[in-house]
């Protein structure tokens, strides 16, 4: 192996010397590539340095480091993680010292970027195929075959791969950092929404009480009762009737104002509940308690809440009672129905709103149909995304946040169901969601969760 340097193209370290002037630092953009030569033969170090003097790759020179043994190389590698290529001998202090260094680099240092170019003078002892198969190296060079041109080509290829993998690695790290930053920002947003919503909810809950009292108890207020009694005791029947009519008017006005106030508070509370749900979904903290729930009583509760809204618009909600039981979270099941029926009423000015329920293949299918404004085909998927609304005059008129359907879809999915929509613009929409059915014999009512 220790042949002297000779003619161009000659074998083994017969490195062809090429006179390339060392570029001045002004012509070199960037730092040098770090290349480590590991060999116990001093001649190899000298020859390699000679051949690579003036070597450049992508405008950057190489900085050659030398180790006379695998042991010395370990220390250099530990202190200098930015080495790009290692030109590594196999037989040094032991017959496998080079290959053990390969294992150390990959497994102990976890360095998969470093390009390992194995240079062996004992090719027969270490057949290329076996070495490639058993060791995580990047190139196999036989010293006997190695001209200076081939060494340079191999080094270029090694540096190119190192550059590419490093770039990919940096991109992956950047992406990871960005994702982490986004996660932190997202969590901060969810926490903020959660905190603000809770802070708003408490005082709003507090304002509900007085409005409710005005609405239902006003005639029982002591001042009102006193006034009513005084009027009652008036001797003049005609005067009495007049005052009673005035008193009714005052009462009706107060009840009307209280009703409007109560409606606004309830609307705001509904929005806050939606934002809280949204924050819970975002934080992955929306938990449901799934139990057997008979459908009919829950539908009745929902209709009781929502029928006055339909009546205000002159709409009737058609529903034929069923005797089905689903596996669901009763509160969330009612929320789904309220959202869909609420939308149906909101987006229908005349005609009908219908809730139809049927059992098919272990699932209950709930269809909320209306004869409202409908949804254009290209918006049918979009409306399930956060804050998305169909941009038309009806939506602008009735308002909303675009939170209802995304939350509804999440709730349906969390209960093991699916939801889909069909619609004909101008004619109406049908939203159908499914929930798993429970065997009647196994269920006996909507059980409360065990403590
Ligand atoms: N039954 C329906 N008929 C027509 N459009 C509907 C219906 N249900 C939902 N949409 C459309 O989907 C949008 C999103 O609904 P949703 O998420 O419940 O938000 P919001 O009701 O607050 O606007 C609505 O703004 C409306 O454009
Ligand atoms: Mg809605």
C-alpha cells in the first residue's frame, strides 16, 4: 500500500498532484468543510493532504483533520460534531478498529449525517458487499484502486450528500420548532378563550336571575301587590277598571323588556358555551360520558326549548315519536339536535322543519330537514369548518358565529357517529347524523354516570 506517488492515473494513492493555487479567503464564501482522515499510516495522511490541497466544493475549501488511530478519531469526533466526511482506514490499532469506529459514530454519537468513506488496503479481508451490508458506511474505496481523481470525486459525492442531508435535517428541525411554537400559541389561545369565557359566564349567569324574576314574578312584587290591592278597593267601578288596565299595561311592558333581556343573556350564554366547547376541542379536553339514552324524552326536551322559536316564525316542527335508545352523552346529544334544529329554523322563513328518526344497521339515523334557503353545493363541506358561513343575505341577516356545525360534527364523531348534509339551494337542506343504537333489552333509561 505504501507505493510512492507517481504518474497520473496510477493506482493506490498514486495521487495525481494538481496545481491549484490556494484561493484567498476573499474568494471563499462560507466556512471550510471539515474532513477527518483516520489512518495509522503517516504516508496516507501526507498524500491525502497533498492531493486535496486547493480542493473546493461549492466555493468552500476543506479543512483536513488527522487522527492516527480510531481512539484518537473518537475524541476528535466527540469534540467536533460538524465534521462532514471521514476518510477511514479499517485496520489500525486492531484489525476492526475502523469498523468499530463506524458503530461508535452511528450508535453512540447518533451521528447519521457524517459521511463515512471507508478506505481499505485489505479489500480481500473486507469484501465490499459484506462491509456495506453489515456497517452503516457511505462509500467503500480500495486503496489499491484509488487515484487522486477518484478520491476527489468520492469526497465531492460525500460532501454533496452531507450537504443535502444536513439541509433536510435543518428543515425538519425548523418544522419541529415551528410546530412546537404553533402548539404553544394554540394552547395559549385555548387557555385564553377558556379563561375569558369563564370570566364572562359567571356575571352573565348572575344577570339571568333578575330578568327571570321580572318576567315571572313581577306581579308578586310587594309594591305591585299593594298597588293592585288599593285599586281593588276603589269604590268607583269604572275608575277601578281603568287603573287595572293601566297596571296590566305596566306589567306587560316590564315582562316584555325582561323577556328581551333574558333572550339576549341566553343568547350570549349560548355563544360562550360554544367558545368554551371550541377551546375544549382545541385542547383535546372535550370528554363525553356515553350511556344508553332513550331518544324520545330527550327529543321532547329539545322541542320544548326550541318550539317557541319556530312559533315566532310561524313554523311547525314535525316529529313522530320513536322508541329507540342510543349510546350517547345526553347533554351533547341534545346540543346536536338544538344546533341542527336551531339552524333549520334560523334559515327557513316559510314551509316546514322536520325531525325524522329511523333505525338502520345498528345505528339511529336522525334527519333534520327544512324548506329554507338551502346551501350551495361548493359550501356543503366548508360549513363544517370553524367560523365558516355561507356568505349570503340570509346569513348576514340572521347572524351567527360559524361555530355550531364544527362543534356538532366533533360531538357526533366523539359519539361514534357520522354527519352529512344534502341541500338544494332555494328549496331546503337535510342534515343527517347517526348514533349507535343500544339493544332495548340491555338498556333501561338514561342512566346517570356512576360516581
Ligand atoms: N339548515 C340550514 N340551511 C341553510 N344554511 C345552513 C343551514 N345550516 C347551516 N347553514 C349554513 O352553515 C353556516 C354555518 O352554520 P353554523 O356552524 O351552525 O354557524 P352559525 O349558525 O353560527 O352561522 C351557516 O352560517 C349557514 O350559512
Ligand atoms: Mg348555527
